C-alpha cells in the first residue's frame, strides 16, 4: 500500500525517528531499536534497552525539548513477542505519566495486519481512547489506479485493474515497473508478470494470508482458501458459499467474519432486502489468484510450460470470472461516488447488487441498484437507479429490456428509477434510444473513467 514509504518520507521531512520492526525475539527487537536510537541521537554507540519500559521512556523522551515524530512500523510484530507492550504504552501515555514527565513526542503506530491494528483501539483494549487519529490506507480506486499505472488506453486500464487493482506495490516493485502499454500489450504483460511462477504476484495472496494473524493461526487454513476460492468464482451468497465449501452455514460464518475483518473479503449489503448480504473479493488480485492462478498452478509451474498457450485457454475464464465481476464492482463504485445527482435523480444512500423476483417468479440478478432513504425496513427504500454492467459484449436492446422488466417488478417505489447501462460497446439503436429517453443513461469507458 505504501504505508512505510509514506512514513519514511514523513520522518525524513520533519526530522523524526522511524523504526521498522521485524519478526524475532524481544531481545533482538530491543537491541535493534537501541541501535536505531543511538544513531538517531548521534550517540557513540547503541543505547542499552533492558526492557520495553526503558525503551518507551527513551522513545517518548525524544520529545522533551521539542516536538518530535516517532514511528513504530509493523507494530504487530512487536506485540507477537511482547504482548504487554500496548499496556505499557497506555501507562506511558496516561495523564499521570505526562504530568510527571511532560514531552511532545508524536507517536505513530503502523501495521499491515488489519484485524490486529483495528483491535488496538477497540472494546476494552489498553489503547482505547488514546489515539488522535485512526487512519486506514486503502487501495486506490480505479480512476486513481489508472493514473498510478500510467495506462492511457482505457480498455487496457480496465483489464489491468481487474488483475492488480489499486495496490501501489503491485504496479511498481512487484512487476519491476513493467505495465501494459496498451490493449495489445496486456497479454504479454499478464503472462510475464503474473502467470509466471517466478513473478512475485504469483505467490502474493498466499503470503498475505500467512502474515495476517487472524488467518495464519487458523486451525483449518484449507477452509479459508476454499472460502476465498468460492467467493472468487461467483458464490457470493452465504448459502451458495456454504454449498461450495461443503460445510454447514453456522461453521462457515466465523471463517467469513475473519476474512471480512482482515479485509480479504468485502461484505456488501443488499440495498433493498434485509439480511441478504453478498461477499466479494476485497482486492482484484485475490479474485485472480483463486479463479486463475490456484486452479492452474500445476500447469503453470511446470518447467516447460507454454504460458502464452495456457493463457489463451484461460482467457474465457478471465473474461467471465475476472473481468466481468471487476467491471460490475467498478460500476457500483462509480454509481456511489462519481455519478452526479442529476444522473440518478438524487444522491444515493445505498448502492449494491440485488436480486429481483420477476412477474413469472424467476429471479434476476441486478449488478447495480441505487436506493435512497433510511426506513427501518430496506424494502421501503426508494429505488433511484438500476444498472447492468457488461465489459465483454456489445450492449443492446436486450440488456435494456432486462432492466425494464426488473423495474416493473419492483413496483411503485421504482417507477421513476433511472436505467444505467455500463459497457465498452453499445449498439447504434441503443445509443439512439438513449438520446431520446431521459430515464436511460449510457456509461461507456470514457464516462466511467472521466465523467459523472
């Protein structure tokens, strides 16, 4: 994400102290921290830190004479071997300690394990109420990601985002600065930088699960992998996911909760139905890993594998299970964050996918539904817009008819709902109809990336 890059640059700019923890023992950490503090203060040698009490005194003591930034990066690694460290920090930052030893050190704690960091300030945790800022550094959304990737071709930008999303390192160090120059170059890039077993991205998701305490210490890690695979291949509802993993729903619930908490999975509430959430990969690379890499791992890892030939075989799966769902998520994000009030008729309060029961009793999946209002029952919300997103086909009157049927089935609350069609190509007849109809909005790639 670039958290460490950001904090290192900040510490250099303001003359602060930056320390990045590594996995190891408490003695190693104190020795390493003492060396860093000694160098920062210009001492003749490392500071001798006997325990974390003396270490915190030395760290906060940097601010006795002036305001000083102190950064402890990868803080969860320190808590692994020193679980009382947060309690010691609570005491060091308490009113009594500040009164007896006033100082102006500004302390930043940083970490990659989302659940771990969130729990530092939750419930009855020692540091609850001590933080002046709780900042989550998130991946860039698809518009900023295109700027990060430097891809001008919007089709190539769409496909690149579907693979690596908006994580900064995935577009820099992990691909050696190599990104597609255009649509024609995308296939070369994905074969070399993602599908190759020697590519860092090939193994990245497995490493992410291994370094997060909430998943790495799971008793049955295979169930976590199976759950992620199910979600990545389209089993978004809890019941369908339980059927895929082949365990009871009650046993699946804590696994899904852990994956949501650690931000491997995103839970999206249905805008117009109560208690009908769906689950989606929180990052595009997670979807790509489980739908493509994990399924084809043995073939791709073979020493004489023809990666380009394998990619040609895999491409239909990429189009349907990777590009399609990624484009749907982008359409929902655009509707929630970029669509102008006049496009939807009003700002939306909720945006998500839903299922509509048609007049003949069949169920229709709706990619995007924007709703407004905060009634006790979600079914009483007004429907502002219904949308369908298709990245790999030319959209025509058939797609519009599907939305019209769904709008009719939703009854009076959707009577004024706008119809949104997201796509990379549209038939001339559909474009002509959109020009005549105020309730129909065409969102092509140009509008998706630049318009409202």
